[in-house]
């Protein structure tokens, strides 16, 4: 293995040659596929005489021509395992033709062109196109594409690629062809091809300018009925993007293809999105509310890429957040507008704290290339800060300018910021600071109501805070220096400050708020929040401001509970480590009881407010992470809350049962979320009556959301009931591979003692397939998500993962690299665990034939 060379942003150099147009021809076969590429090449700079270097991996070169003339190896070009270099290209424009032979049926990496369950499929981001043909495989080389596909008509009746279908027909020998043309320039990572036996759900969408766009979702015939929600999500996303950002779809056809074997969740290839099955297929019987919400968000996300990622793409992979962070922000806003904004914001902040903050504190804080969706979250938060800084109107104007200025280009994060900051300044802030932290703040009086804010004094200036003559209840403090002072005027009593409202900046905030302040914010009753949910239409600026502040108040209440929970858990962890008797603060119990009994609050908000922070979040706040202590404390708190709140929890479960048919809307989802959260608390007691209750809920459930929640509740406690129910669930759903993946994940993430042995056994289960990324993420990735078992004192969890990574690396290096990243923060633990984890990393790094992907993550982890 050639060791990967670390690449730095400062090394960026414009391409010596540009590709103006690319014509591809695929002859798909059972044993091999022949790919012909015809490229119109022009110099990147006038008069260049540099060699033309193309990327290529695992290719068999059959021929290469320049302007119709065959080139000779050594004399005219050189080939190695990674590149093809044309030594002396002609001056000016010229035509390059390359013919390669590839073997998709042997491609288990699922990068480039490969076969999945008998169908051909591609995945080209970030560097997969170089496994199809020799090419300048970098995002700043943009060209128009045509693609001609030939294949056996019986085996592959559907032939798809980017753009519009302009020609198709039959050929001799039972074959047929399709010719696709994409008129919009794109980089190679957005190329896509699919061929196979697929059926489609067809619909249409009429754009704001009156154009009719045909929409198709392709999947194996037996799954077609499960695509209705994805189609709804696509049409909702198209409508939302027009209304909110003024962005209209630009072609006459939009295709989505569903495949079971896919490294990513989904891919935004121009007009031909490819999705992993779990992010498209849904029915009430087989998919949970979480699945439905994920489908809505991800279908929206990939569609939104049409402008933020496709029409305007990133210059290089250091600019990845330009397309992903911006698009994540857009899909967050989309899901918020179609659901409950407060609950969505809480979910996004929880994800940031659980996944991104730990990554930012570890050796993978700035990876050479992305290995996890979570790295896009901080990019979205930066975009959100821009919106906070420039206001909704200014942000929209900046976005309009960004598209107007850079359509059809590969650009940088600086280009985006330059467009945003050119909007007119907001009143009171004539100069836009290039870097600052916006902290949204409100002041709460002794009755729990927001105080009106009239003016603020800072940096020698007095600024009025009224808006159209109306009082303001939240203002954004701009921190540009290490220390800032802000003085609020006309405050009639000592307030409790509510800080970082709406999580206005992706930071960890320490404050001198007392426990009494926090308990006040947690337990204080707020009738106003329910008004947020009851208002379906508002136009006046004052009412809009009021609704905004009600959302902020709800978020503040949740955050106060989280701060209290973290402080409480850390205090009890210290007690546990010192072998002291654990006792739960009664004020904390009372605070959660008041929330649980508050019928004016949104039910999904209540469910999130009574949910404890995760084990990983607490470990991340400790000088030395102690998974055993954190697990013991969280288990203690959960059972103690269940015991003291048992009557309230039981009545909540009873009051939130429903015999109505499943519907995907916020009220129904909120009801189920609250009921399921309470059921999990009750089942943790492992008492006969609560176990029986969970079992009854499991057997009587009419949808997967409630059945799986009851199964998860029962699975908390080892024993015969757990084993029998898990077996019953598998026997019922063994023919649905997506439900079986949930079954794998539930067992893998379990905190029951010694779970590594069970997970090892499941590796040999007939339904598990190491070649399927979703199964790997469910079982192996799920196991890594159980701190108490993955970080077991005896090192059994580390040993298990080390051995599996080496097996997986031979099959799919990209997926293996995601798994090995679980080792990245090994230095956060005690010396004994460090030694055990380090031994596995050293074993992995020294393995023969290790892939670059895994070596990069493992070696950087070791060097941290």
C-alpha cells in the first residue's frame, strides 16, 4: 500500500486543462463492461504545455486517442495504479477518447459502477468516477454530459442516467439502448447510471412558471407501494424551495432510484438521485415515525442540492460544507416548517452535541475527506449564524445574489460569504463583522414571563431595540472580542437571563446561573407555548415576533432541563466513583413531574424534555471518560424517575393510546413519542406489572412506531421475556430486510452486560450480510454506540471491532473506515482502556494490504 499523502488547502491549484463536454458510452455485460469516453479538452490557461494527468483506479485500459490518433505507451502516455498521464497534449483544444474495461460484478467497494441485487448502479462522490474511466476526477472540472447505455433488454429493461432522455431503441441480439443528455455543467462526482429490473411510481409537479415536471421513483416492484411518502416529500420539497428561496427545478424529469446496497444514505446526482432503501421505503407497518421524518428530510436534502451543490458546486473538497452545510441548513428549515420548529431545533442541537462536539475534540476534527454526515452539522450552524447576523430578508437577498453570481461554477466558502455580506446593513449595525458569535438573549421576570427589552448599551453606543414600535423580547448580542459588556436599560426587577436562545451559535456555554435559576426555568409553567401550535396562519409582524418568542421560551425550558440533568449526572458520577450512596434531587423530580403534567405543552416537546442526556454527552464532559460510572448513574436516574413518577407515567401511556389509523402528522407523532418515552421509563423498572404493560403494547400495536418502541422497552432487561419477544419480532418480519436491520440495531446498541458475545453471534445470522452497508451500520456501528459494552474493561469490545474492521476492509474500505473511527477518541479513557484500544489500532495499521481509507483514520487516531 502506498501511504496516503495528506492534502492541504494551500496546495490547491487550478486545473491545467478544462473539459468542455463529455460523451460516455457503456456496454453493460455480465462479465465485464466496456466504457468509452470522448472528451472535448481545452487549456485551463492559454498556451499551457503541461502534461494532462488523469485519475484512474482498477481500470483496464484498452485504447487512448487524441484527435483520432492512437497514442503509444511510454512514448505518448504513462500509466500507473492511480494515474494516466498524456505527456505532450496538443496546444489549444483537442479531443480525447479513452476506452476502458471494468468489472462491476466484482466491485464490492460500492464506489464507481457496481452491481447491487442484479442491477447496475453508480456512486461517484467523492472519487468514484475514476473507477469508471480515466478522468480529471475533481469537483472544479465541470462539463456537459451525454450518456449512451447499451444492455440486455430482458435483464436490464430500465436504463437511466442524468438529464433528459433524448433517444432509445432496440438493438440486435436482444439488446437495447438509451441516450441521455444533461444540458447543465456538472463535476464528475455527480454522474450517475442505473440499469436493471425496476418499476416506478410516477407523478408530476407544476413549477411556479407553469412547467410540468415528471417525477418517478424507481424500486423493485414488490416495494412500490412503500414509495408514497417519498413522493409526497419530493413534491413538498419542490414547492417549499420555490416559496422560500425562489428556486425552481430546471429539467422536465426528476428520477429517484432505490437500492439496498449503498455506502451513503443518498446521493444528489443531477436529476437522478440514488437512495439507500431505508430513506425511501415506508409503510405504517414497517417504518417508524423516525423513518418517516428521515425520509422527508433526506428527500428534501437531496432535492435541495439541485441548486446548492449541483448548479453551484464546491471548488475542492475543503469547501464541502459549502454544499453540505448549506443544504443541511435548508433541509432543517424545510422539516421545521412542515413540522414543529422547536422540536426540530432540539433534535438538531442534540445531534450536534452527541456527535459533532466529540468529533471536533478528537483527531478527526478536520479529516482529509468526509467520513460521516455529522461533519455537515456545524456548517449548517454557521449558515444559521449568517441568517441570524443578516436577518431573514438580508439572508435571502444574499442567497439570490450567490446564485445569480455563481450559477454553473465551482466556488469556495469565501464566495458564499462575499455574496451574503453584500446585502444592505441592518439598522443599528452599519458594518458587518467578518467573525463573531451571536448569542440570542432574553430576560425572564419572577412570574416566568419575558421582559420587554427597550435598549441596550454596548461598546460606547446606546441602541434602541424596539421593532415597528413593538417591544422586543429577544435580542442578539454580538461577541467580537474575548470580553464584552452589555447593559440593558429599563429593567424593573432582577431577571433570570435566558442565554443562547434557539441555540443561536454552535458553542458550549458556561454561565453563573444558579441551580435555583435553572429549576425555575425548568419548572415554570408557560401557557403561551400551546398558542404556538394553535396558530396556523399569521401575517402581522407583532404576532410573528410573539410566536418566535414562544418558540424560544420552549427551547429555553428544554435547555434548562438539559443543563440541570448534566450537572446532576456529573455530580452523581462523582458520588458513584467514590462509592457513595446515590440520591436523586427531589427538585429535579418535581421539575419533570410539572412538565409531564402540563397539558398546555406540545407532547413531543414533553417527550424530549423528560429524556436524559446520552451517556456519550456526559462522558465528553469528564476529564477522563468513565463509561461504567456514567451507565450506572443514568440507569439509576432513569429507574428512580420511573419509580417516583410511576402514576404519572402510567396515566400518560393510557391517555395517549389511540385506535385510529396511522397518520404522519405532528400531533400524532407527538402523541406516540410521549407514550413511547413513558413506556420506556416504566419498563426499566423490570417489575411484573410494567413488563406486562410493555408486552401488551407490543402485541396490540398496529404500527411499527409503537410496536418497535414496546420491543425496545422490553429489551432493556435481560431475560426470557426479552429473548422471546425478540424472536417473535424476527419471525414476524424476517422477510423485510429493512425491519430486520432495525432488529439488528436494537440488539447491537443494547447495554445489557456482555453484549459483545451476542453481537458476535449475530454476525453469523443468516440475515446478516457484511457486504450490505446498512446491515453493517446497524449491527457493528450500533454496537459501537453502546459505550458500556464497546468500552468494556476487558477490551472485548475493542478486540471485536478490530477484527471486524480488517474483515470489512477487504470488502468495502469506505464502510470499514467509518467503523474504525469509533477508536478515534481512545485517549479520553483510563490508562487500561487506552492500552487495549491502542493495541487494536496498532494491529490494524500493521495489517498487510490495508486500504488507504482505513489507514488514514487509524493512523491519525494513533498519532493524536
